[in-house]
RNA sequence: GCCGGUGUGGCGGAAUUGGCAGACGCAAGGGACUUAAAAUCCCUCGGGGGCAACUUCGUGUCGGUUCGAGUCCGACCACCGGCACCA
C-alpha cells in the first residue's frame, strides 16, 4: 500500500508550472522583503552540499516571508566573477578567464536551479559585465573626487605566490588569506581607499544592526579605536622632537626610555656616529624579516641610537632605542616606555638593563623586586611630582587634557584600522579608471567614457615585478590626457576582488539601468537588504568594505540609507564525513547532484536543514538523508489516504493542527530550522497513528500541515495542495495562525515528585485547582508517603507537583 | 596571552529558558510480511543491580544556591574559533 512518492515526476511538473506562472510576483502594492545570499564566485569545482545549505536556508526564509505578511520577496543571484580564484583557475586550465568563467557560471547556474529556490533570473548580475563594472569604476571616480582614493608609495604586504599586494584584511598570521604563502613587504606605489575616514561611523553603525554579536565584535576589534594622548619629547642637544602616542598618559613620569620603529623617519638623524653601524645593521635585518617572523618571534631585540630625549614632564634624560616591536604604521611609530606598567616595555628593559620606575602603587604600596609589569590602571599615583596621590584610573581620563594645557602634547584617538590597499597587479579585475599625465598628474577617466574596458591580452600571467600584465599592452596604456590632451598613460593596476562585491546588492533591483548604479526611486523602494545569509569568513572583509561603500554612497546622495544589511545570518559549514573541511585535495567533497537525482530536491533540502543547527558546523553523513526521505514518503502516504477518505475532524486533530502551527512558526522565527523539521516528523508520526485508527486525518489539518511544510519542501507540498482541490499555489496561502485555546490540552500529564525526584505521572484536567492537583498527587504516591511527614507542597500548574518529605 | 563559543547515549542532536534528561533522526539488535531479498510495519536500545513490580548512578570536573539544576552562581579542565608586540 505505501509506495514511495515519485519525486522526479512531481518536481519536474512543478518546476515547469512555476516557470510558466511565477509565484513571487511584484504587483507594486505588496511590501518588499529583500533576502540575499552572498553571491558565489563561479569556481570550476561547482557547488557542494555546503553551498547548498546556505541557499536552502535562505530560500526557506524567503518563502516563509512571502507567505507570512504577503511580501514581494527579492531573492536574487549573481556572480562574483572577477578576482584571483577565477584567474588562477583559468591559468591552470589554460583558457582565457572570460571563457572559463562563463562555462563555470552556466554549470553552477544549473546546480542552483536544482535547489528549487524562488529566483528571479531577470535580476542576475555578473561583476565582470562591463555594464556592471562601469559603475564599480564610477564609484572609484567619485571617491577620487572626494579625496578618498589616493596614491601612496609605502611598504606593502606582498604575496609571492599570488604575485600581488594584499590588504591588511587579507593577511592572516603573516600569511596570504587565500593561498597560505608567507607574505613579505614590498615598497610599491599603490592606490588606497581612505576607509579610516569612516572609522567612527563604521563603529557606531554596528549598534543598530541585527547581526551576530561575534561579527560585530570582530569588526569592533578590527577598527580598534583607542583614546589617549600624543606627547612630544624634545631630543637632547637638537631642535627635533619625538612624538609618541600613548593610552596611558597617567604613567608619563615612569617613562625611562623610548623606542622608535626601525622605519621611523628620525632614525638616521638621531643615530650617533658610534652607533651608526649597529643601527644600520639592525634596520636592515628588520626589513628582511618576514611578516611571520615578526609576528611570531616575540623575543625582544633592539639597538641604542646613542641619543637621549627629555621627558617633558620631569626633565629626565631618556635614551632612545630602536626595536621592531614598535610598528611604523600605528600611532606615530614611536613610543615612550614605562617598563613598570607595560609588559612589553618591561621585557625590553629587563633584556637591556634599563631603569624601571614605578608610578602606580598597587594597594598603596610600591612592589618590591618587581618580576612583571603592573598593567592595571588602578592604584595611587607615586613618584610623579604634582600628580602624586591621585587615583590612576582618574588620572588616565584627565591626563590628556592636562598635557594639552601644558603644551607638551594633545588628546588623541587612534585606530588599528588602516586605509585599504586597493590595487592589484593582476589581469582579471576592473581596470582602475585613472590616466597619468606628466602635466596634470592623476586624472580620472571622464564619466561618459566609462567603463574602461579590460583589454584582451596575450599573456595574462602575473609578473614578479609588481607590474600588472596590462602594462605590457602599449597601445592600451598610451592614451591622451582628458585634461590637457597631451600624451598620457593609463593606470595598469586592477581592483581587488572585493570591489564588485562591495556594492552588488544595490544593483540587483535595477540591473539594467544605464543612467545610474541604481535609481533613487528603486533604491528607496526596495533597499536595503533585510536579511543577508552567508558564511562567517567575510566578517571583516566583504562585510566591512560593503558598509564603507554604502556609507560613502549615502554621503554623495546616491542612496538614503547608510547600512547595507539590516540582519545577518551566518550559516555553519558542512564538513566532510570525518568532521574536516571539505576540500578537493582531501577528496571529501560531496556533490548534491546524485542525491537530488536519487532522493529528490525536497529530501535533500530537508536533510540539509535537519543535519544540525543552521549556525553550527555539521559533518556530512550520507545515511542521514534516508531518514528524511522516509519521512516524506510517510507523510505523502498519510496525506493521500486522508484525501481519499475525507475523515471528519476530531478534537484531537484540531488540537494537533493548532499545536503544529504554533510550534513551527515559533521555530521559524527563532531560525531553529533543524528542530522545525523534528517537529514536522513528530506530528507526522502522530498523524500516521490517527490515520491508522480513523482512516485518515481531516483535510483542514492536512492542508495546514502542507502549508507549513511548503517553504521546506515546496514541490511535494504544491502537489498535495493541488490534490486537496486547490487551483492556486500553496505559496499564495496566508501563513496559518494558531488559536491558543484550541491548541491547549484539556488533560495534562504531570510528574509527581518526592524531594525533587519523579515517582509518578498523573493525568489531570488543565483547569484543576491547586487542591485538586495535590489530592491527585498524594493518591499517586500514597504508598511512599506512609510513615513520612510532608514538610512542603509545591504545585506549578500544568508543570509539576513536588512533595518535600521527611521521616 | 586576551576575547568569544562549545562540552549531553554508539553517532547527529532535543529539552517550551529552573520543572519527567536523551525529543526527532541515524546506526545496531530482535520480530512480522515474503520462496527469498528490498521496501514496509511492530518491539528493544545511557550505565550498574534485580526473575520481577522496581532500584541506583548519570548532561566535561569540583563546589554552591534551590523543593527541584543540562539550564543559575563560583573555581577549574578540554576542544574549537577570532585577535595577537596596536603602546
């Protein structure tokens, strides 16, 4: 009797119907809901079950929002096709990136279609499409005009394998975020974006976002705002001054030496002839150190310049040293050292035998024979002249203003965030729309000449010189200056992969616009993104850059909001069967294609959700899908039998219906999709039992179940909905509402405990009074109460009865 | 080192936020149907003890609060993730 349902027939049928009659239609009246996936880069490997999971989660959410609140759902898909992965794949396979990219897109698009998600392919976009990157370039030009894009020569992170510079965000533990190679420093002229100008707003904007706390914290730490003071130390026997940044101006009297970064501009000026050789050797060594060494080797090294400076507060002579534990590009590249109250300074002082002066007395007393720095800002200030006796935490707050008054420094705010290195020496990216003219300098390409097309090139292999392959195409490089008409050269660097992804979400709602990146009318109507779903790996890359772009576009009036993503959900990874990351090299990549064929899209969708909490990583277990498939078959059979037999509703069925609505809706709202599936299974087991007893379940209950399950398993639910006699799509059904009074059981099962341990379970009317409950409870455990004294009686209505007893 | 997160059966994981620990599913074992197999259906399934109704222990460890703790508090351990010489 119980044949498995024919998933191939049903899924084919409904795909075709939805294509002919789209279910998600914008009638201009419905409220919008923008549910966005992080768009993929079209790799040659195609999608694995991990990618699938994210898309299933977002589609369930999109369909739920479509039904609940009758939204027009914007749920588009596009291709992040520029950048190193696409280019490297092309080099490996010996084809032009445009060809391999197009082939990969068509393959992945087919795989994405298998998910059965609601997608409006009219909105499809591709970052390598000139009609798209014209606007990527346009944004750059606007930034240039506002002084936010600028050129600078400086030592930059260089990846020898990718043969390109990297942004700070792309260097992890001194290694290239993408390929894992150790990075080195290379002095190059590069384009920078002044993201630091938005540091405060990027920080404060986080407050209003419904994002995982973890991601907000990561961005907060990355921006790294700190408050303190800049203080000037005059150099002995010279007019020079050394400016330091400190967050602990309260310890200024304890500064017994200073350290400059090896790259600090005063190094050569301050070095005495006697120390010259040692200093130069040290600086050369520091320059050659790889980033990994510099990060990992914390043993302090350094060398004395031979010169002293004067502590501006107490006139003490402080020797000036050089060490690479001071970073050239943070603060002023120079620090005052208070070994008594800073771990690093303490280690340095111990190593080079420099004096240690305590200026904060912990609990009122100086620490004898100090073995480690006392770093807390709490205690009484000592050895500090007029500041003696103050509370250190108070002084820490007040010192910057006091220093400013004395004319020896000023109050300052500092950030860890650095400007964004924006140019790459690679072929497969958007050309930076700048022309270099000897007379006029860097001139932006006029807006009516955008896009600057990426030219065809014979060899797009990267070079080792730090020059882009584009530099070799003379006829492209040589041009005329838009300003003076004289001979000029094009900028040959391209933009990083992040350029297109920093704003693509704005474009979907107006992909064909040739006048603007998005019309104000459409932006106001459809943006920003309500729900953004993707992996956590972009916490400080894409998600920070997008926020920066959005704020900039807001400031120039292109859009009227300044945060792109109201809500963010990070789905966990699907790991290989042994709990390790899926990768081609480990050979543990699971493709969804065979499973869709064998079990159907609906089964795979539900298994992807059932495998574990959506925000958590889960290891793939190929056997798990059997259970889900069995569930759908059982449900199918119960529904089909019910439709045939048309059973009358019983109070039990009605109660089940309302409980189901409230259980599923609650879990959807909490994003607990795995337990939502469990609940469907649980209720299905109950319905199956009822059907065996009564010949079926009433059709209203079946219909409600089908409606609730539809976002999860759209094909099978549409089919059953039709068999229930409906002519319109189940997705045009209103999301059911539970009636609490109908969901409530009139008889409850309540545990009866003695001293907190359950000894019996009684069935009792929901309306029973405390006395009735106690009476029933006492009866249930009567034999155990003999010879005992009840000390206390606890009744929590509908939950528990507990007797505290004693001999 | 600092900041997060997690820790529950053979496995993935539940627990309405302090109220029957182990829902739901996988795997395993037993049975029914079948010539047989698959599919399906039924039963068992944390550990110890008992023929048995039952009993006892049990949510990383130790302690605390409470009538009652996986859940709250304190100390610790392990693993995972992020940051890491940012003055």
